[in-house]
C-alpha cells in the first residue's frame, strides 16, 4: 500500500481530499432517522402549537379561538396551584437527590471490597419499572397494615399518614423520587470524579488534610460542573415526573398532589379538552426550557 | 514519631469504618425495598395482612405467581411488551446507529441540540397529537401506535449514545479505508460499526429498558388486548382490587427482566448512563 502511495502521490492525495469532502455527504446517514424524528417528535410539537389556539374537543368542530386557551390559564385556580405544587415538588426532588448523590459518588469513588456489587444494587431503583415499584410503595404506605408505620412504631415515632393526607403527600412522593433518582446523580458525579487528576489529593494528604477538607477544597470545586449538569437533568425529570405520582396518588387526596403533568393528563385524556391541554403543554415546555437555561447560566458564571 | 504513626493508623481505620457505614446507609433503602417486594410476593394473604408484619415468608409460596398468570391474560401482556420493546429497540438501532455516525462525522451539533430538546419535552406532549393521528388512521387498538410512540424514547437514546461513541473513535482507520477506495457506506459498515459494537450494546440495553418500563404511552394508547405489562399491572390488578400477594408478584414479574439485565450488564449500563444522563419518557 505504501508503494502505491509513493508511486501515485497525486491520485492518493486526490482521493484523500475527496474523503474530506465527504463531510457534507455524511448527512445521508441521518436522513432515515431525521424522517422518523420529524414524524414522531417535530410534527407533534407543531401540531400542539396549532391545537393550542383552537377549541379542540375529541369530537365536533374545532373553531379557532386565538389565545383564549392561554388566557384561561391566567384565571384557572387549579392550573396555578398545579404550577406552585410542581415547583415545590421539583425543588425538593432536586435538592435531596443532589446532596445524597454527591455523597454517594464520593463514597463509590473510594476503593473497597464488593464496590461493584454495592454500586449495582444502588443503581437498581432507577432501572426498575416505575409502575411496579410505585405499587409496592403504595402497599408500604398503608396507614394500618403498611410496613413503614410499623418501623416508625419500633423507633417510637407516631404513625404518619404518608400519601393519605394533603400535608404529607408531597414530601412522601419526594421521598420516592429521591429513592428512585439519587443513583442517576451519583453516576454523573462519579463520572466527574473519575476524570480528576490525582496529584492535588496526594499533595493535600502530605499536608495532612482530612477527608472533609479534601472534599471541600479539591473535589467539590472541580466536580461542580458535573453537579450542575446532574441538577439540571434531575430538575427536568422532576418537572416531568408522572408514573409514580399517577400510580401512587393520581393527584390526590383531592388535588393536593396534582402536578402540572398530572393535570395535563386529566385535561387531555379524562376531560378530553385537547385544545386547553395543548396550551398547557406549550407553557409547560417554555417553563422547562427557561429553568434549564437559568441553571446552565449559573454554571457558566460559577466556573 | 510512634505516636504520630499510631494516630495516622487510627485515622485511616476511622475513615474505613466511616466509608463502610456510609455505603451501608446508601444501599440499604434499595436492598430493603426489593427484599420487602419479594417477601410480599412469596407470602400468603394471611401473612401479608398481619400486624405486626411477617418479614420472612414461612413457608414461601408461589401461589401468587400462579394466580397472576392463571386469573389474568398476563401471558398476552407479556407477549405485547416483548413485541413492542423489541420492535422499538430494533427500529431505533436501524435508524439511530447510522444517524449517530452521520452526526458525529459531520460535526452537526445542531442536530444534537434537537435530540436534547426531545429529551427535555414531557412525554405527554407527544401523546395528544399522536393520539389524534392514530385515531384518524384507525390504528387505536393495535400494537403499531405503541411501537411508533416508543420510538420517541428509543431513537433519541440510541442517537445520543452513538454520537458519543463515534466521536471517540479514531478517524485514521476510516480515512485509510477511504484512501483505499472504499465508499463512505463501506467505511461505516466494515470499519466504524464493528469498532462501535460496545456502544451499540450500551444503546440497545438502555433503549430496551426504558421502552420496557414505559407506562405513559400505553396507558393512553393501549386497548384491552394491547396492554403492555406496566399498563396491565396497573389497570387490571388495581381495578380488580386484588390482594397484596398477587399484586407484588405481578410487579416483580414486570420488573424482573430489567433488574436481571441491570445485574448482568452493569458495566455497560453504568458507562451509558454516565455518558449521557439518558432517560426516556
């Protein structure tokens, strides 16, 4: 091969140059996927915008109503409460998993016996089928027969109403969300810790720094960008949380755990008000996008 | 000097104890949860509703599992889930692996942003328009709408994982193939794709798991006979007010394949999740 390269340098160079020009033609590889993405992802986005300015029920005429669906949200108490509830649920479901996830990542980055097994077990909650684990949590929350109140009674703590009282339902759901999604934060931060240089730690150890000092002054500042990414991903997922809330409480008791996603489901598929539901989707999407961008700008400022 | 060494050793010992204690604290919620799930599934009804709770099934019974398959059409739902998840994963690989290659090679970051926005969008927002579309096409009540909507989950996962993998491959080998007169398709098919096999495995496992676990699309689009397992467990069992044993057994049946896959392929799964933070729905 090298012989041909030497004997015909111009032809080879020519072919190589053509190879570089292929860059544009690599698009062809993405065409089939692009068509499918356009059909199942982009088309729904556009059609949602279209429906959101119409009075669209499943049957009957679908008159154009302009921004009436959006105006309705401004006076819809149930929608506004759902937004507040979603923000409350999301804030708690970001903070708790991020703190626990960073702690877990620091622990799992140390070497110890059976680390692989422990890490796999730790990751299981996020891989398990959400509906299945939600049903088991529901049984555990049972006020009289549930195992959780029994455990509380062993510790001398009075029984909790868990998801059966409007004051404890959201903290309880946050607990389930934290149990389920702390592993994802751990994995992302662990990936960050794995990429760190080892020299600063050795220097710190020689200077007699303890574990907390090394975390506070070396790990934490270096891993900060990964923590922010984990927090943004966690926030997006918490805003969108559906399966666990739907299965465990269906938004109840009353509407005390009705987040935006649950209200959206009810509006579109229980009341079949597709126009109003679509307008909610648009607002929901903008909300997610704004909060994500806000958090990412925090990251840029901090670095 | 000896005092100093003793102190150092003590500190190291305390650190080890703290580490093991932390790890124990971190994994016990998961361990206890799944043990309790198994305990519920393996006990008879009297033990399941006893107070104080019975922790260890004595003797363990498989009657709950028999119940699940005998009293419901669970075999059909299992087949539905298998068809939907395998089709959605297979189609996503067929579409997504070349797409990931094309995007990585053309350095088309804008296409990656589109995938990222798809990741941000709540699953419900695809459902309203697609529900109308499938109704209009008369496809509600078949498995086709489920396979198509599951592509919303699987295609972005595959593309996302594959972009990362193809970007990490050295370009020299394909360039050599191109110099030798291979077409770009051949360079992809015979050079890049075999090298990216570990990436394809990661993408396949993650796409399959998140498709298998999906609930939201099925709950809207599935009819009585086209339910996938998660929908079936929720709909059939909770509406019939079935007792705890069979319910826990059914939940275990639904999630067992995913848990087994995670235990067997933990290295691949951890690699994939760390890279992308992917999750469907």
